[in-house]
């Protein structure tokens, strides 16, 4: 056999091919992509995660559960090969969850901030349902993060609260959007903030929204700042869970803690962003949340009517009873009219 024949022998060619294959798979598994995976998680009982003074124990075998979605970066392999992805997961572009110029760490801060805001709103809604007087007023727009490359990054900081724009008072995000809606990208806007005890005003050049190039933005991630006076302390122990979608579940659990029989012996999972007027707004990841609730063997799953949430939840329910709701009051009524358990 010639020297070339020995080099190109079937065994050596197969070995070389195997090495190349292993190396390729290793790269695909270990290298990240610009995609994320939304993965179903179990439904979690809130009984031990919400604390109020003189809480009543739920002894009827039921309970209120929240559902979330595990979000993780997708490897190159997971982004290209569907069958290696976790069951029920969805592949999404990074741009769908992280605004341009925002890091994963800053996105995480936003998720935690919106979770805290949802807890405050749920507390107000639940306590008002119980007859408590809960003073609340919008306190401006709190900055969670500033996008890199924006002109705002030179003067604004996370934690600043926007209270004015172009000499108009800003109480809510809608107020800020109304001022910016009259501007074109490249125009300047005068932004007044509270920073601790200081009140400062800066003139900032706007930029174009990457999703809507005709829309002027400042370059900040804002959430509503609220001033709330609760009649007693309420503690939520969810630690690293973020986002606003557990608001409905929080409000239901608070009523249970204060002695209202909300679940009527059922294991009730709930999702939906609750508003101060009690309305329940749509949330993301409804497919994964429905799968998680179903696999956790809860009895019913309350989901928003808003958007396509209810329709999509029914697609993946697999026998789980889905109850679409528009408001907190409707959720209470739907649970109260369930047939006696067992």
C-alpha cells in the first residue's frame, strides 16, 4: 500500500470524521446564540411565600399557586435543532426580551423591579377588596436602567425618578409617553428628576426607537413609581422571581391570608398582571405556564382574557380546567361558583 493510501485509509478517515463531528457538537453545545429558551416550570404554592400579621391557615386542602417561566440562553445546538430543546419550550429572539443597549443583568433588574411593583399593586387591590382604605398616588417614573449609547446615559442614573418633561408634570408612564409622542427622533426634551433629596433638570437629545424609527425615546427603562401606605406590613419571599405576571395570584393569596376562603378547597393556579382598578392584563409565556400548571396537577388555572392568553391556554390545557378572567372581582366570582370540591 502506498504512503498516500495509508494516510487515506478508511480507518483514519473515519477517525478524522469522528473527531470533526465531536468538535462540531462541542461547539454547538457550548457556544451561545442570540436566542433564548422559554421553558415550563412547575406551579409554586404561595402559602409559605406571603407573610401578613395574624395570617389564617388554609386547612381545606386547597391553595393558591403562581406559575412562571424559566428563561435561559439557547446554545447554538438548541437554536438549530428543535428536538434537543426541553419539552414545551419556545425559542425566541433576544430582541423580544432585551431592548437594544440593555445587558442581561439590567434586564434582570427590570424583571425584579416589575415584580416588586406587581406586589404593591396586588396588595392595594386585595386590601381594598377587604374594605381597607389604602392611600396611593403615582410618584413619577422610576428609571431601572439607561440604554448604552443613548444621550440619557450621560446624565441620568438607575434609581432616578422622572417627575417632569418639557415643563409638564409626569406622574405616570403615560404622562411621559404623551410628551415624547409630540417629538421626533433627534429633538431635545427637558427632563426633571428627583435624585434622593435633589431635584435636577437636564436637556436630553432623543433617539429613534429601533422597533419604530419614527418614535422618539429618551433611552431609559422605566417603571411606575408609586407612593403607597399599607395598613400593615406585607412580605413576599419570592427572591429571584421577576416580572409582573404573578399579580393576580398575589392578590388571591392575600385574601386567603386574611381569612377569606378564596380557593374553596381547590388548588388554584393563577397568572395575569393586575392593575390598580382590578383589571387583569395579558402576560407572556402562556404556553409554558399552562404546561407547568398542568404538570403540577392543580385543579384550575385562572388566565387573562386579554389578548390571546385564554385561547392559547386552552390549546395546551390537556384536561386542565382553564378559567378566563377580565378582573380580580371576576376571578373571585368564578372561584366562588365552582361546584363543591370532592
